[in-house]
């Protein structure tokens, strides 16, 4: 039987690159095509590359010629333009006659979410559903990698300021979201599914701080602040007002348990258990306490 031809759009990004590599590591016997705005920069031996720029829907439609399944990785574009890019990508997939659309979304994107990007994801999900084509939506929780951005300062100062209260969050490593996407591309299950892609546990900030303390040997005191104090603290630390406001919505989402769901989707799709926060931080200990 001929194996479906797979197309990974956004293969130049961190997630897309790993999806292509994982498909190859697993020995996918069919054709894999890696798409990017800059295909000349891709370096996957033996993998065909094509240009994939959602801002050129006609070009993207051409790039999808002969493709059975396409993974549309949500772009890093902020604002209104993002919905257009994503819905144009979906329309291109439809025009090209692909048989399955896969898309990376976020948990609970429905209207009413405090997270501004949720609206982009919801609009894209709706556009995909409206095509009538089989789909797999991968609602990725927050990357565990995000902790590598925020924890070093908390470890250095010994204080973790938070407005998340006792809210729970289930971080998932980018590697595990790549495994879920690669597994979903390969899977022959017919029909449409929505998966929430999470790590194996949901933790409060206090629990995350305790793990980080144990891994690094450095004490971290969790300091509860209001949303306003949190945003003001970020601005004092040099963040723009817009970015501070965005990051504060993440704290509110955390507090409300928007990202608290724990699923076995990574294991179901790839056959391996996802990484715990403790495992991830232990493997990345050097990045948490940079040498003085
Ligand atoms: N769950 C989380 O915590 C979290 C955190 C950050 C971001 N995200 C989302 O997850 C996505 C993947 O994460 P990542 O770590 O791989 O981010 P990344 O390395 O910043 O990758 C950005 C992605 O956007 C694609 N892109 C941008 N403009 C595009 C366009 N006009 N047409 C087609 N593709 C375009 C890039 O594709 P090429 O460069 O190959 O063209 C690349 O795949 C991000 O783009 C973002 O939507 C999730």
C-alpha cells in the first residue's frame, strides 16, 4: 500500500525541525516534505524541501501538490495578521486537495479565554472544521522550555513573584509536542480528533519552585502579588507595557487553571511517556544557574 505523503510546514522553526527529524528517526517509509519560508536553509538529508509561506496562499497551494497530510504549525506572528495567515494556509490545503490537516493550537481556545492568542487559534480551528477535511488539532500546553526564560532570574534573586496563586499548570516539553505531532502525522486513524497535548502532571508555582530549588540547590521564595503588581514589576524589569500585559494574562490563565488539564495524548500518539518538569529541569540545570 502506498504510504501517505506528509508535509511539515514551518520546518525551519524549533518545533517543525524536530517533527521532521522524528519522522525520519522512526523510519517513516513514505515521502516526507519539509516546508519553510526559507527552504534553502533547511538541512534534512534525503528529505524534499519546498517553499511554504502562508502569506503566499497560491504558492503554498502549489507546494502542497501531491500531499496527503499537512501539519500547519501556528506562526509566531502577533496580532490580526496571524488569523489571516492561518486561514489562508487552511484554504490552500483545501484547494490542494490534502486529505488531513493537522494544526498546533492551544488548550481551551474558545471565546472568553483571557489569553489573547486564543482567538487566533480558535478562528483557525473553526476554519479547519469548515473545510470538511479530516483534521487533527493538537492543543499544545505551555512549553516547559518557558521556565528556562523565567527561572534563572527567580533563582538568582531567590524570589519568584507570581499572580498565579494556587492555580495548576501542566507544562509540556517542546520535544514532546513534536513527538505528538509526528505521531499524529503517521497515524492512520480515520476521522477527526482534538488532542490536548500536556505533560504528565499539573503543578502550582509553589510546587514548581520546590522542584527548581531541589534541582539547583538554591532557595526560591514564592511571593504572591496582584495582577497589577505583577505587570508593574515586569515593566520595572524592562519589559514593554504590551509584553507585560500579555505575560500577565498568562499568569491569570495559570491561576484560572486554563492549562491544568493532564492527558495521556503524548503517549497515545507516540508511545512514550512525556517528560516531567523535574526531568526537564535536571537535564537543563546548567541553563538555570549560569556561571557568574
Ligand atoms: N506552547 C507554547 O508554550 C508556545 C510557546 C511559543 C510559541 N508557541 C507556538 O508554537 C509555534 C511553534 O513553536 P516553535 O518553538 O517552533 O517556534 P519558532 O521556532 O519561533 O517557529 C516559528 C514558526 O512560525 C513559522 N512561520 C512564521 N511565519 C510564517 C509564514 N508566513 N508562513 C509559514 N510559516 C511561518 C515558522 O516557519 P519557517 O521559519 O520554517 O518558515 C516556524 O515554524 C510558534 O510559532 C507559536 O505559534 C507555543
